[in-house]
C-alpha cells in the first residue's frame, strides 16, 4: 500500500498519531477543482470534516471558500486568509456572539435554518450598522439513504426550513431592513452513495425555484450542499470519490437560471482518504470466543466506529508473518464501545506491531477528545517523513 515507504519513519514516532498523505489530498483537489471550473461552480470546504490548519491552508490555496458551522470555524477561516466573500456560516444554533463576530468579519452568507434566526440576525445587524447576506436552508424531506446519524434532509430532522414555513420566512425577510436575501441552500446528509438521491435533490431545488419565481423573487445563488461518499471498504483501490458522475448528475438535473451561481460544500470527499490513524499493538489477548488486538489508539482518537457503528479498513503495516488471522480490534478506553471493528482478517499480529486505520482524514482528528485523560494524537505529514 502507499504507506510502505513511511514505515521506518512510523516506527520511530510515538503512537497513536494521525498521518496525512498530502499527495493524496493534492490529487483529490486537482480533480475536484478541475470539474468545478468545467461547470462554472463554486465550492466552500466544510471545515467540520477536518480543521487541521495545514490541511486548511492547502485547501485555501486550491481556491476553495469555507463552509462553517460555528463561530470559531468562521474565525479560523478568517485568520487563515479565506476571503470573507467565500465564507458561509450554517448551523441550526448560532449564538448571538457567533453572529456578531461573523457580521464583523463581513462574511458572504448566513445559511438560515429557521424564521426566528432571520429575525435575530436582522436585529444584531441593525445594532452593528451592518447588512447581513442570508440564504434560506430548506428541508426538502429527502431520505439520503445513509447512516441515520448523518442524514439531515428529512422532515423529522432538525435542519432547515420546511416548505410550509416559506411564506412566513419571506414575510419576515421583507420586513427586515438589515438582511439581504441571496439564495437557497440544501444539504441532506453525508456519505451518500446513491446518485438517485442527488437527482431527487436537484428536482426539489427546481421546484422550490419555481415557487420563488412565481413571486417574482430572484434567486441569485443556489447551494447544493455536499454529501458525496468515500469508499471506506476499499480505500486503497478507490482513493477518489466519483466526482465526474456526481457533477454530471447535478449538471443534467439542476435547472440553472441565467447568471445564477451554483455552490457546493465538499468535506469528507476531499479529505477523508488522505488521513490515516497509526497505532501500536499493546497486547494480543485470547478470549473465550475471540482474539483481541488491543491498540494504544481508542475511541478518544477516532470516535466514528463507536458513535456511528461504522467500519474503517484496518491493516497490519509491520507484521512479517505469512499467516492471516481474525481479530477484534479494540482500544484501551474504559468503554465496551471502544472497538474499531470485529472479525478483522489481517496478518498474524504481535505486540509492538503497527496498525493503520484508513479513511481517517474526515471526522477523525477533528473529533478527538481527552476522555480518560488521554493525550490528543499528534499529526504528521508526508513531506516531513
């Protein structure tokens, strides 16, 4: 695998740690930005996926804006030099402090998720002598056919404004002097593999657009969110998501008006495959029914398997055995949920071996915590090793 050339360097480092192969990131960004330019689209990187400053600087240099879901993310984007005109602030629960800071930074747009939020942004903008650009995040009631914890576009989900509340939202906007309506936004979930879902999303956006047109309202910007999946099962074989198919689906199904700008918010699909969690085997423990590989990395370092009940590909990087065995791969945290995977087939494993957990570039390091007072995993990068 592509990590083979780094193994000697890995052996010298204290584990666990995150390793980012910036060649993979560069390759992914080059294809993504090529297609964005081809269709004349605009992209804002979803910082929640990975807010590592070195990763963010590379994405910024690639020409992407920033999609933020907290005031601190907005501030980080500003501090790193992202153009305020390319910064979007989404999220169902923006605090007054966060809104004020974002107004002070003159960001491009607030993606508003409720009618009360529009009123608050208007009031705070008036106090500051500002005019806030806002887009309406719509809830299209679409099942993204993904993990229930990361689907965001169903009627029962907390995100977005439903169609029945649009008339009220427009009445509020028209009564507010310190907000400017920019456009429409929809994001229905993450790790979406079915292109039919994106086709449905386009058709829903088309329907909403017609509703606004019937009221003689110009929709200057359309934001289609993100959500394209990466391949967690075969990350080595499928390093890059099917961007071509994705954008072809959007292009053929979304009705774009003359002069309209179309935006996207990629996150996981850009950074997921460039990140790896490297961990050392502490013990191999034979249980009554299973054999456990106990790592020094735990759910505090990579919480996705415990939180979402999902799988990452796991390989032994250093075993020289010709035998394969089956193990449950677990961490040291005092929780039964601290398990990376069950029945993992890999090379026969011994104490001191280095294992790699793949596809950890998104929602990995950024969700790290100090539960059990564990240290946060450090990060290393391909040019440095």
